[in-house]
């Protein structure tokens, strides 16, 4: 799945990839047709869920750092993670928005690139850094477009992973702020997660989700809980500033 290097970033990526493998192993006794994830967002979310437990405390426990930074460092860590996890969400949504418009014929070939940048601006608030030639095909730079891999799964996974993490932390009896919680070593959390993974796709995704979280609906509020200290900090920094990028959103 990956040509791995020993970097902090790839330490998270290997958790992501192994999430796929542990899911596959969990549902491998299901009948053939049920050997898959509850929906494709689930498959992308499992390893990321586990990676949210890579806290400084956990790194100390496994001997990868000597000291646990005090809580004053949390804002920096949360900001770095938010630039990854939250900044991704609008991109995760717009890739298939573009693709579905292409497949439906709503966007014609001569407008493929223009429509791409319209969505980039609408959802992400970013523009091309230079004027793009009319025959440019910037969507092709994203592997999943020429590779024909669905992309909404990553949008879903970025919501689900925080929902899973929050629930698993509750099961593990965590009393720390959610961003400081690691489920490492909690047999109860592992058992609850595995019970959902073992279902494969023998149940609907709503049933699978409810089996773990008690609720059969996706709920992005766990993201807000996780980043709550950062939100407070950002609100202070952005006082008296006008944020946003477009009149028509
Ligand atoms: Zn993946």
C-alpha cells in the first residue's frame, strides 16, 4: 500500500493503511458478499480513528518521546492537526462534486478546468496561483481522478473518525479533554470497535454506526468537541477581523 519512510507524517499514514487491513481481518469470516465496509467512508476512517490516539502521552508510553509537553502546547498541536483534518473537509467534498458534474454532462469538456476552480473557490476559498491556460486539466493532478477512485469516502471518513474516537474514548473511561485521549491499552474500547468491524457490510451503515455510537446518524459535532480549545483561541485571534472569501456563499 505504501513505500514507507520513517517520518512523523508516515507514522500516521501507516495507521491509516493498517486500519484497512485490520478491518479486512475483522470481517473475513463474513459470507463473501458481506466482506466489505459498512460504507466506503468507514474503511477510510478506521486507521485514522486509531491515529487520533497518537497523543504525546502515548508516544511517551511507547518510548518515542522523553517528555510529555504541558497543556500550553496543545494549541500548536491542534492547529497543525486542524490544517490537515479540517482544511481537508471542503476538498474531500468538492472532488466528487466536480466529477459528478462531469459524468452527468452538466460540465462540458471545454469547461472541465474552469468548473474545477469554481468549486475550489466555492468550497475551499482558494484560487489558482497563476492564470490557467484553457487546455489545462488540473483535476488530473489529484491521483484519484485519473485513477478513478471515489473521493466522497474521505469526506465521510473525516467526520466519522472523530465520532468513533469520541465514543471509544467514552468507552475507555477517558476523563481528559478529547484531544488528549488515547484509547491505547483499553480492552473495552478495542472490543467495541472490533464488534463493529466484524459486521463488515452484513448490516446497513446506520446500524453499524449505531452499534458503536448508539446513534445511526453521522454527527460532525465531535469535530467541534475535539478542536474546542483551538476554536476559543482562534476566536480571540480573529476578533475584529472579517473572515471569509466570497460574497455569494
Ligand atoms: Zn485509505
